[in-house]
C-alpha cells in the first residue's frame, strides 16, 4: 500500500491527524510518501509531522520535495535532499512537476519528464544529485522497495495461507465433505474413512492416543461379560436342540447327521452374539470420538 500525503488544510489537520493514521498509515505494509514543497520550511511540514507520528523509525517514509524550481534565488534544498536537515532511513527525492503554463499548453508527461531530467542535470545546485532525482527515479525507488517488502512478506503470507487451508480442511473433516455421486468416488471415500478409522484405532491401542487401555477393557471385560450372560444354557439344552432339529427335518427325518438342524442352531446362536458385538462397537466408537 502506498499513500500520498499532500498538503493539508490547517483547519482540517487536527481531524486528519487523529483519523488518517488509524485508517491506513499505521499498517506495517504501508509506504508513506511525505510530500513537502521545497520553498517552505521542512521543520514545519505537516506531511513530515504526520509521517513521524505513525512511523517514528522512518523505515517506511520516503521524503519527496516538490517545487525545487520555485525556490528563491540563492537558496537550495541540498541539505534536505542529502539528509542533513532532516534524516530519514529512506532517501529524499526531489521532483519538478509541470508548471501551470505547461498544463495550459497541454505538455504531455513524456516531455515533462525530459524537462525534469534536464533541470537536474544542468542545475548548479543539484547536478551532483541528478541520478537520484526526478519522478522516474522515485518510481524506480518505490518499485524496488515494494519488491523488497513483498519478498520479506512472502514466507509469512505462505504460512498464513497454509494455516488457513489446514483450518478449512479440518472444518470440512468435522462437518463432512461433499458426498460424491459416482460409485467409484463413493467407494474411494468409504475406503478412506475405513483407513482413517483403522489408523486412529491403532494409535489408541499402541498408546499414541489416550484411551487405548479403555478400548482394551471393552474387549477384555465388557464383551466377555456380556457373552457370559447369553442364554446358551437354555438355547443349547437337549430339549431345545431336539426341538430345533425335528422342526428342521420336517416330514423327511435325517438319516445320518441332522445338517439342517445344526445350521439352524448355529444361525440362532449367531443372532445372540449380535447385541453384545454391536454394543462393543458403539463403545469403541464413543472412545475414538472423545
């Protein structure tokens, strides 16, 4: 961000001093152009005062002197431009803008810049500073400084972007990502969820996450205790086995082994396991989500 500080009406200065710095100039990425006329005392420059308030170190302030060609004869601004009258960390740059006569004659900027270069190159006061004066040099100086600032800020910008991406991905994982419509993508999502569950489950068991001992307790204590309460003594009693086998045989009794009856007994026994098994899964899932 680059902000020009032009001459400020004295009546509005109080309001601007309070509002302007808070709005923009205090931002660390802001480049301040403190523009002051050369034919006025730099010590009383409103632009310099304002820049000093928001940038005491002067690291972001570029001093710009205008109207060098309008100074009284016998005077010059060399002390200011060379940093002796008022020192800034950034260099002072003098510029010569189009006069009102040039504007009235519609002098274009290309010709105006050429006249500006000629002024500094032929000036007995500023000739030794000609290579560091003028609007073109000011543009180059600001461009180089802006590039430097960008290079310095890139690592923090990249870190901020990556942090934001990680935060958004975490939020998507929490609220759920969009569900794919085609079968292949849905299968891939299911496999990814299974892998994630498997990874977290192993971390719990291996002690990488808290709760592994509690998950172990589900299978070592809760599940066996639930299985012991199943009514297998009644279900596998001789009377019930005989009843199931007879019903399975129907009107054709078995000749050797009652296979159909055994299958029916096994299916029924497996049904008893369903309740404790699902309860164990729910208990583990609850521990994984803690």
